[in-house]
C-alpha cells in the first residue's frame, strides 16, 4: 500500500518532500555544529532553514491532497 501511494504521487509532491527533508536536515546539522562550536549566531541562522523545510512539507501535503481530490472526482 505504501509503495502504491508513493508511485501514484505527483512529481511536484516528491520534489517538495525531498527538498523539505533536505532543508530540515541541513538546519539540524547547522544547529548541532553551532552548539558544538559555541556559536549562537549559527544556531539562530539555522532556525529559518528548519522553518522553511517545515513550510515546504506542509505545501507538499496540500499538493498531495489536491491530487487525491482530483482523482476522487473523476
């Protein structure tokens, strides 16, 4: 079932999900690096990167929901 959901997902959803996961990962790495180096500026700069990743993830959910609604209407 999970495999079918991913196969039928639109390409825009897949791109948004992978971009969101990448941004969240980069933000977490920056946060850990900033904490290890004792650099509060780096930790603060990582917060918008994580936030953008979360916003893109929500946009991906909206895109996926719209594609499902279109399939149900047909």
